[in-house]
C-alpha cells in the first residue's frame, strides 16, 4: 500500500491570528487611510498645483503687473509674464531687474521679446531682502514700437529633479540704475 503523505507542520495559515486586530493597529490603518484620502482629495480639487497667481505694483510713473507660477512642479511649465505700462510713451530701452537666485531652479526656453542686453550685477541696492547676496540679473528690452505698454513673457519650466522648496523673488523697473517700481512674489515647488 502506498505511503500516505501528511501535511507539513508549518501550514500556510499557521501564522494568522485567531483574535481580531488590536485597537492601535486599527487606528494606525485608519490614520494612514485618512492621510491618503486627504492627498487624493487635495489633488482632486487641484490644490497641489500647478497654479499661477498675479501681483502688481505702481510707482515712478509705471504700473507693473506680474503673472507668476504660484505652485510649480519639476518638469512642468512655469511661465512668467510682465506687463509694464508707462504714463509716457517709451523713448528708450527699458531696464528690468530680477533676483538671480529665482532662475536657478528653471530651465529657460525663451524670452518674448528677446532682451537686447543682459547683465549680472551685485552692486544694486537690496530693497526687500529678496536677493540677500545682491544677486541680480538686469535685462534691457527695446521700447515697444507703439504705445506705452511693454509685455514680456518668459517661457520656462521648473528644472527636472528639483525637490520641494520655496523661491521668493522681486522684479523692478529701473531708471538710472535705480528701482522706481518693484513687485515681489513667491513660488512653491512641489515634489
């Protein structure tokens, strides 16, 4: 008669509990599920970005409006649009100063229109603390052919591999190398 095989001592269900899970385990699972639902809900309501916002300032005969990326993600577009309106018709180039540290996390595509000159200068006076090291980039744009409004657009993306962080910056219109109107903004980079 053939020998009968008996099941091994360690059955596949031998490590399962017979009693219900403890209260701590149930609460931990519920908390984890709650956090996951919160993240999914925030994403569903588009609270995690990308998102743009606007800020504006006026002074020195200029109105400055800035549309900026308020929340951005690595590899996603991060357009920056400026509208500079003067009380008078432009008769010369327009100098626009940005804090240089803001551009460290961006991949530039192009400026529209292209600046006629670009300089990096640490000699400019810090007005709001947005560039504590005096790290400034100054662009010169040709005056618009007609009218008193200059529109500038930066086509850029947040550089790939950027971790979460916060970047504050300011932009100023300069006359005689001095800011006459300044606007500030903050961009949050999400992972």
